[in-house]
């Protein structure tokens, strides 16, 4: 029942950093076109930039080829552009490239390579990468199974509000994997996940509550409220 976020990140952001002014302006034109579904213009603006090495444009082309926006859907070409951006340190591209290797889209399925890219993105704070990396350590996919490391990555993602990571933390506390088994904290994390829209979170919260005392349920609810108040930090 592990909840993964193996979904292509469609968020396109302006990351100008060391990008030159001209590149930034042209990238923004492409971004504006993309956001109004004018994919032909986005492609025209981004392709030259991507070919010159602009990571933002390379990521954008990867998204377009993966989804078939303004071009024929082509997973191999999506992988090509994601890889070029990922090699420059783009966390979004690294996350999506990890997903491609996880699912075997455009490349042979390779959990070890997927874990490599998730790790690079996760260390930059990529929330989807953190959750997915947690799952890989939880399941022993591409890495040596390590529940404590899984909890570490789930926690970092949960602190950013990812309800899948919050749900998975509930599972870890319920079975005592990487943490001391604790129904109160399982209830707390499932309650939080449910409050953020996770349907199964509510179901498992209600299920575990049947084997808890009223005092424990009250404690779990208090912890959940306090955790939300602290914006999921230090829970």
C-alpha cells in the first residue's frame, strides 16, 4: 500500500540563476506560451535554448515530449532532454528522469539508476524525489533495504506537506519499521495525510483507532493539530 509519486512533474519554473538575460527572456516567452497551451510557440522558443545548453528549456522539452504537447509523444526524446537538464543539476529533471527509469519509459527499467537520480534531486529538497526515494529504501528497490533511511526521506517530504509521505510514515509507525511501533503516531500521520486529501489516510486512521484507547486517540489528535500548527516540522 506504499504511496509513490511516480508521476511526471509538470511544474515549469523560471530558474534564471546563472542564466543570461537573453536566455531568461526567451525562456519566459516559452513559459508564457506553454501556460496558455500555445505549445508551438513554446517549442520554437525553447528548442534553440535547449540546444545551447539551457537546463530550464531542456526540462521543458522533456515535459512536452513526454506528454505529446505540440509534438508526437516520444519517451526516448523526453529522456534525452531530461538527462541533459538533470546532468546540469535540475532537480525537476532529475526527479522525472528517476521516474522514467522506475517505470521503464524510454529506457530499460533500472531501479538503481532511478535511485541515483532521486537521490540527487532529494538532496536539493525535491519533495517528489524524497518520497520516491523513501519508497525505494522501504522496498529495497535499487538500494539496500533500509527502513531508517526510508523514514528519513519520508520525514523530509512530509515536512514539505507531501500527503503520500505523511501516509507512508503512518505505515512505518504502524509496523515499527525504522521507528518504534506506535499506534498514536500512526494515527497522527494518517490523520494529517487525510486532512491533506489522502483518502486511504482516513480509512487507516479510523481502522487503527478501533484498537486504541480513547486517551490514545485524544493524544494522537492533539499531536496532529500541533504538527499542522508547526507546518509539519519536528513532529
